[in-house]
DNA sequence: AATAATTTTTTTGAATGCAAGATGCATACA
DNA sequence: TGTATGCATCTTGCATTCAAAAAAATTATT
């Protein structure tokens, strides 16, 4: 109403039942791209103004994102973008590796021709983004690729849980992709997914498992290496633990 | 008709910030115990009356439960208790087995003495419920036991995803526990979890894996056997799938 | 001046109001 | 008799309003 600089303070009325989804997807995109930084507080009123809706759909959107663990809500003190918990990275990697191996195994076992087509399209898009040197596109395409693999397994439970972890992985990747590009150039990132496609195309379950595991290890190794060498940590180290962990 | 026994249509005012949680937990309990049957529609107004609050916190609660996949929301047509998808049971079992094995492995590897204590308490509670022949208590204790195992692994990602699957497992179990008790008596259900405890106490990771896998297989086998022999299916077979199925 | 207490402001949580979409029934028509 | 159409009612989704809790600011007290 009064905010002319807001990104989409359009006066067009969404169709009934779409406002909350609109806000949810908008916020999710900004969270996954780190446009909204981890730990950043989310002001309901401000968001509602920026989307041109009332607080109700914003509230609903934040709730949904909270269930996805993309935001954490503090009782009576609003919500913040879920901090990236560096201390919990090993835990995350353990969970991701497990799901990634299993999801890729399932994809190799149960994929249809249509699934394989979709996966190959995603892989091509990823390679295109790499050739174009577009970090943001690479992250999106990488995410889409693995989502497609997850769906090719035709197990909704696995696809969903794998997808949730991929959201977090995307944010971890976002943190160090610039570093990766600077240090490794395009060589190491090119054709990342071709061995995935090969194994899935050949329906080679064991090879799919190995590929997925190798991918996890590579991701972990690169992230930790980036952490060590990153001169400018433009992210906050969140030392607080979500749950009682005492290591 | 189900609201003649409104659990807490009291006029006591919850403290601010607790209404939605109260409704959420109340609904969750009734969903997990099948007091609210799969596929049953959830009327916001009715629920709000039965809890003595307005529709806002009910809406929030339903959203949260939707994120837990305990209810599914149909656009502009409200929400229903998540149907139990019998066609998807094999998919569910695949996901559960994976997480159960991994979660139990982690518990054997990383459990503290306090964790082991908690697990043993839960196991004792379960055995007590079995001896008392109380099906509802058995379900609750079984759920609590496996949740405790999940938490003993000290990996929040795994504990969370395992816990989500355990909610579904609890509903599947609810369907056929009466049958199990009738056909197998107390012999087969007693000391179900003692081998879990042994492996976790001994920190024997491989044995924990085997125990967890055996448990999964036993659960699957019993459920399928119950399905074949159940003379009175007091549940609705929901053939429709939540996503992408032509209605 | 520093700190504690109190008031003011801001922000969240819940209640209410209102309009869009859906459901059901009655009636009209083939 | 079966099917289509229009109206009435209900439910949901969003907006608005109200109240409680936390944050900020001001005043008071030592």
C-alpha cells in the first residue's frame, strides 16, 4: 500500500487460496538463494507489506517453511531464517549420504524412460550452467537434478526426505561455490553428473550407490576445504545447537 | 458425533502462544491413535469449538500437521486426516527399514549412559504394556522406545526423519495390533526390544543393524499377514493417492 | 552517573468479519 | 426418468481488529 520500493507490491489480487503459497514460494526461493541470510529475522508485517497481502497468509507461509526446517520460530519472538549450523555439518553429511545413496539406488532400479529423459535434461541444464559460469544457475540446476533423481525412484517417502536434505545442501553449497569456482575453475565442476546418468541409465544399482557416495564425499571434502581456506566468511557461525548435543 | 466427548472444551484460557500448540498436539494424538480415522475430514469450525479457541490457532495446527504429513490439505476444500495408503506400504517399508537400521546403528555408536538409561526405561515400559495386555499402551510405548533410540544417535537429521516415519508406522501398527494379539498371543510380542537394548548397550553397530533390519522385516511380514487374514477391516482402504493420481 | 523500575512502543498470537469458492438441493428441461 | 442449471448454504481463505508479551525508552532512585 504505502511501500513503493517493495519487490512485488503489486495490486493484482491473487486468486483465492494462492496468497499463502505465493508468499511461501517467494520466501523459500530467497532463503535457498541466501538472499535472506541464515539467522536473519523475518518480520511478519514487513513481509506482508512487501507481498501486498495481510499477515495471515504470511503467517501460514512461515509455518510451512518452519516445517521444512528452513525457518525456525521462536515462541513469542517471531521467526528467523534457519541458521546454517556448521557444528552440525558432519551430522548433516551422514544423513545426506545415506539418503543420496538410497535415492540413487532406487532411481537406478525403478526409473522409467521418462524419468531418464528428465534426468538427462536436468544434467544438461547443469552442464550448461557450468559452461556459462553462472553460480546461481548451477545451484538451481544441481538441486533440480538431484530432485529428479529422487523422484525417479518412485518412492515418495525417500523422495521427500532426500528433497528436504537437498534444500540444506543447496545452502551449504551456496556458501562455498564462489570459492570452488575461484580455486578449481571449471574443470572440476564439469560433467559432475554424467556418472549418475550413466549408472541410472544402465540400471546399475551398485554403481549408482558408489557414484552417489563418491559425490557425497566430494561435496563434504570440498566444503571442509573451503571452510579452512575461506578468507572472508560472509556467514555467521552459529555455535548454538538446536538440540542437546554434547560433543 | 465425535464431539460429544470434546476432550477439552473448557473455558480456561491458554497462555498466549500455546493455543495452536495445544490444538496441534491434541489433534496429533487423536490422529496417531486413529481416534481420528484416516481420510476423515477436519472441519476448522468444529475443531475450534471443541478446543474452545478460534479458527486461527486451529488453522495453524492443521498447517503444522500437514507438514508432518499427518493431514493432507485440499485447496479450498479443507483438510482430511492423511489416508493410510496401503498401496504405498512397500515404499514406506523401504524408507522405514533404511532409517531404522541407520538410526539404530548411530544409537549403538554414539549413545551415552544417559541415553541407554532412557532406552531401557522405554523398553521396560513397553514390556509392562505387553504384560498388561494393553494395546494402546503398547503402541505408545513402542513409539516412545524407537524415538528414544533415534535420539540416542545424536544426529538431529536422522532422529527427525526416523521420527516422522515412526508416526506412520504407529498408524499401520494400530490397524493390525488387535489381530496380532488375537493370533499370536503375548508370546511373540514380549521382549521385542531386548535385543535392541543389548546391541546398543554393547555398542555393537553391526548387531544393531541386524536387529533393526530383523525388526523391520518382522513388522512388514506381520502387517501383510494381518492384511490377508483380517476378517473385519475396520478401516477404509484409501485407494486414492495424495499426489498426482487421476481421481 | 549507573542501575533499577516503570512506562511506552513494537511485535506477535488469537478473535472476528467478510468475500470467494464449493457443496447440495430444488427446479427446469430433454 | 435422467440430466443440467440456478439458487441457497456452508466452508475456507484472507483481512482486520484486539489483546498479550517482549523490546525499547524514559524516569526514578541509589
